[in-house]
C-alpha cells in the first residue's frame, strides 16, 4: 500500500519495517515549515494549546482541518516516511498540498473529468477536480454549498473541460486521447463527443460507429465496437465501454 498524501510510494522495506517518525521531530519541522507554506487564503498554524497535544490547523475559506501531531506522525510512520528533517519536511508539505479543495477553489478553477461513480468500478460519472501545482485533486461540495452554487460550479467545470489541451494519437484502428502531465485530465475530451469524432476523422481514422473505452486516470481509447471490446479485454483493468452518442448522458458521480 502507498499513501500519496506524503509524496508517493516509499520503498517496500521502508513500509514493511518503518522507522518511527518522532512527534518532537515533527513539531520542530512544523514550527519551521508552516509559516513558509501558508499562502493567500490559506492559514497553516500549530496549536499547542489543545487537550490532544499539538495540532496542525489548516484554514482555507470554508474548510478547517485539524490534525493532532501524534496522529500525523503515526500516519507518516505507516507510510514509510524517512524520519529525517528532509523526509518529514517533504511529507508535511505534500500532506498540506493534498488538503481538501474548497468551494471557492472549485468555482474558480474546477475542471470536469470522468471518474468512477461506485466502489465496484462498474459505472462512471463526471467529477470536478482542481489542479494544485502538480496535483489534480477531487472536489467534494461543503455542507454550505447549496443547489444553485453546485450547478454553477459544475457548469463552469464543464466549460473549462472544453479548453483542456489533449494529445490525440492514432495507432492502427485505435485513437488515443491523453494529457501531457495529468492522466486524470484525459477524460475531459468526453465533454464534446462530436468534436472527438471530428478530430479522429481529421487524423485519418474513419469510424462508422465510434465506441469509447473509459478508464479513469488513463488515456481514453476510441475504436469500432469490436476493437473497443478487445482492447478492454486485453488491459485487465476495470473500464466502461460506450458508444460516442451515449456520452451526453454521463451523470455526475
């Protein structure tokens, strides 16, 4: 298992035989690093007056995240974080970067992508994500986000999906849509299925009945129905196959 909140995968040995991240060492790093990580709209402080011991407090718009240092140190240990100043600093900065997306952040920069809509990975749906540096993070509406605000955020995110720059590559009977840096954004192409069909034809691949193989966080493949089914069987990953006309009915996850 890996924990991307702390900067990705640790080595297997580090996860099987983790070295303890000491709370005192984490406190020293937090006291030095938190003032540097705070930014416009984000407050990152250490509350030393809590009954639960020292607590990292992140406040941004409507979101407030409180994490006791002892629990954070346990999580870092389990993730195989190296108990050095550099290792702890990198993990803490990554944890803060993975903080929940705010409603304002989603409204200002949300992009619609297609993601899994159920835990069994049998259905897909649109989801709003936000780019934060090199990360692409999902947005969950807060309790204060009413129906009209939710509609505005989703509508704007669908609009931005039209503008996501994607690469189109044709390999034999298959057209592949991908994003240069963020695989999750490849599914933004699905916001305009008619445009997909036109671009594929312009690239030299004519399809009478284009089907789309959707695997969230992977490039999007387009092919005739038989080829699409064969592709899905060869990948070994969960995916959804749909004719291009059905993409207009993809719901929100």
